[in-house]
C-alpha cells in the first residue's frame, strides 16, 4: 500500500509538471521480510556517492484509534526509533527411543518447562526515550487521571508498567523487550521419541537491551540443564531521531494536512524495517505508514486475511503528494 501511494503521488505530480527544489530518492527493496541484502546495498551506494539525506521516511507507525489510555482522538504515530531484533533457537538433544517406554524427561517436556518459565517472567519494564516522548505527547490529550500519571512518570512508572503488562499487545511492547515463541520442531512420528527438539523465539529489544544481555537473561530464566541457546540473528535497537527541527516539522505538517483530526506523536516502532540501515547516512530517520488502520487491520498483519481496503490508498497518495511538495 505504501509503495502504491508513493508511486501514485509521484505520477500525479509529474503530470502537473512539478519539480522538487531538492533531490528526492525512492529506494525500494523486495526482501525486507527476509532481511535480504537490497537495503544495505542501497545505503552503501548512497554513501559511496556521498549522499546524506536530510531525512529518511520508511514504513512504520500509522493513524490509529484507541491505542492510548484516555485518548479519544486519532493518533498519528511517527516512529523516531525502532526496537532491536533477535532470533534464538532453544534446543535439547537425547538418545531418542520408542514412545512406549519414554524416559523420565523428554526433550519436548524439557523445552516446555523452559518456555513456561520464560513466559511467566517477562523482561522488566523500561521507559525508553521514544516511548517517553509518546507518553508525554499523547498524555496531554488524555483524561485527567492519565494526564497526572503521564506527567509524573518518575513517580508513576511502576503503575504504568503494571497497566501495560495487564493489557499486553502494543502498549506492553512499548515498555519492555518481548519474547515470542514462534516455531517448533521434534519427532516426525507419533511413536518415536525425538533425538532432538527445538523451538524458535523472536525477541524485540527495547533501548538498553542488547542481543548478548537478552540471551543471557533467557538462559538464567529458563533454568533447564541440557537446553542450548543459539543466536540466529541479532540487531541492536536503532538510534533515536529528533522530534523537533525542520525535518520533523515537514513530516508532521504533511500528516496534519492529511489527517487534521489526529494528534501527531513520536513513537517507538515495535517491528523492524529497512530504515534500520539508514542511520549510517542520516540522523533523521522516520517510520510512518501513511494510512489510518483499525485495530483489526493492524492485527491482521502477517496473519489470516491480511488486507487493507483499496479506498485508503487515496489518502496515502495525498499525504505523499503534500510531503513531496515540501521537498
């Protein structure tokens, strides 16, 4: 949808004879989901040409409703940073055997216990700079009680942390490193004990956590002998871009012109995007998917019946047309 909106905007402006004051670069990759080489290669080439973008805009936050406690207006969330990413495989090996005479403890049972302990003890809550900016901005548009909490997080963060933990989902992910178990592998036959079993975990690291410290915490929490932890991929949290200055104001102005009812706010992006490669050549890297998404549409991402109504591309294109005219 973002790709279509950008190209529709560009074609419409070209038909009008529009010429930007500054150079504008469109950089698209088709392998972001598989952590492919396209985006790093693009950044490397721009660096070779000594090109330093005034700002970079990638996919990320959106225009959403009912995501923040006490805020009744829409919120346009612009990612000023994104969480780190780590994939870990937990494995257990055994001699195998016939399922009619199982060992006292099986690889699957050992992994199940490790998983249960890890899920029962989430990573501690932490107020990162992007989340703090978001709470401060949206808290001003909240109800009196929540305004009191968000204006005094030095005192009320334990309360906020408990609220986030109870609600789960996006709000919880804003204040802690998350760990989700996503893949499993063991025996291929019902009557055969596996000689090895493994589960995959996907972690999203909040600022202050690094792959090394996160995997050490997983091991300590699991407390299961025989479980090995293998880091398959690790990437630290991104640098934080400013939410003031010319680049931010241009972006925020285009958002307000397109969604005048929305509160524009900085945001910590929970997922990862190709933007993670661009801090190498720009200090102003932002993440905003220019569309209004319902809770159901956000939850369908990478899920069953993932879809976005075609009608929404019109506003997406309008946003990019406004933004391009400011360049």
